[in-house]
C-alpha cells in the first residue's frame, strides 16, 4: 500500500514537524503493517512543486498537472496540515495552498485523510468558507482536541473523529535517567512575534533560569527548532543563553534529529518549554512538562489527555514565578495521562483501517 503524507517532512528543521511525519508513519504501520510504503511531500521539496504558481496553474487546468500525475501513484493521501495550519492565523495564503492541494487530491480520485490536528480558528468569513470547503474534501477528519472537534461539529463535518497528537504513536527510548531540568526556549518568541512581547519573554526566560539555579536545579537548554528554519530557530537563542550562563553550570544540547531529542528529553526529570511538541515529546516519553503556551493549540490538547500544567503567556506573560509555583505544588499523574493518550491515539489507527476496509469492500 502506497501512502502520500503532506506537510510533515522528515528533514524539516522543526522537530515538531518531524513528530507529525514520524507519528503518522507509525500509525500507518500499526494500521496496515510494516510493508506500507510512505512518501512525504512538503512545501518546496520533492520532485514536484506542491505550491506557488504551479499549483494555481494546475488547479485551473487539472487534466495536465504534474501534481495530479504524482498523486496517481498513491492509494491514500494523508494531510497533516502542518499540525495547525487549517486556520487563517498564519495568513490566508497557507490556508489557500492546503485547500487547493486537497481539491486536486479529490479530483485525482484518491482517499484524503486529515490526520489529528488543530482546526481553526477562522477569523474572516472567507477563511470560514475556505476552511469548510477544505474539510469537506476529506473522507476522514481527525481533531486532536475537543475545541477543534466543536468547530468540525459547527461546520457540519460528518466524517469527524476525536483523537490526540500523533506523538503518542512514537516508540519510547530506553535511557538511563540523568536528571535535571530541560529548558526549551522558543526562538520565535525570543526574537519577537505578534504572539507574545519579546522583551517580557526574554526577561522572564532569564528570571526563570535565575530562579531554577537558585533552587539548585541543573539546567540543559534544548532547541526544538533547529538551524535552517529562517530566523525563528531555537539554536541561536539557546547558544546566546548558554554563553551567558555556562559559567554557572547551564548546559546546551543541540539534538541531531528527533530520535536524539526524545532520547535526551527522556533522561531528564522535567521539561519546561514554549514549543508545544517539545512538551508533548516529554509527556510521551514519561517526563513531566510545564508548557508555556503562546496559542490556543496547547491547552485543549493537553487537558484532553488530563495534563493541566499549561501557562498561557497571553494571559500571564510574567511566567517565571508561576512555573516555580507549579513545580512546588506538583503535577498531574503522568502514568494516567499517557494511558489515556495512547487510547486516544488508537482512534486514528482504527479510523484508517475502517476507511480502507470500506473502500476495499465497495
């Protein structure tokens, strides 16, 4: 069985995107066996351009398109949505690109599955129309949190299922506990974005480091978006902080890949992070995490599996003291959280099996 996975390239500098790709691949193997043949396509990668003017030309004249020809090789197309791109918060262009590709998938006569992802918000009427049309292109749509599920209900998407993030499909590394705190600092927030004020994020990050050191904690900085991702990668920022605090024992670990990151995270006592998948990686390998949320995708997903250690940076930009209080007061039962998450992740596997069984029975 040949499957095309969209927008979750295995070579992306963003390890969260790699989680999507590898987690989807693991779910496909669970559903259809290890002989499933998976191909990844991302923006600007592969033998065919899945964006830009080429996409617009093909949408206007689908009979001659290279994208449709490429898709003809596959039995199933799984659209990761980049985890949270089915919205207009990143601009209408990205949403339009996803919509056009999905329409070409359907014109090519292929089954389209939207893997577990965040749906919405849609702030404009045009985005809502576009989003609704995109969702209705799919044979199966999986939300990874209840808030997204409500949007699907509102849009009358009948093929909906509630699952959780695909990170919980990944294998758990076996490592020796090294202890300490892993701190993931977001280059996106540290360099400045419209999501959170950079001055306060920078000052609160340094205050948190000071408080952790004063409490006797050993800190390791771990970037989760690696070099190669324009200006918002975490590596440059982590190196700056390492240069400032290395004389006081702060360490730096730059992972070579996703497996390397998950292995290092699993050896820690706790992770504090502003990249959602850094926190999800931690929870999935059995390490508690305090998430510093900058968008609405964090809290509904984590609360749905029973994890409430989430600090909303928009409501509480002065987060250093809150993190320390949360560490003192204790965190939820991680064993119960992982059990619940694994059960929810099976929904994706079972939905894939049911879809393709139904197709084969037709």
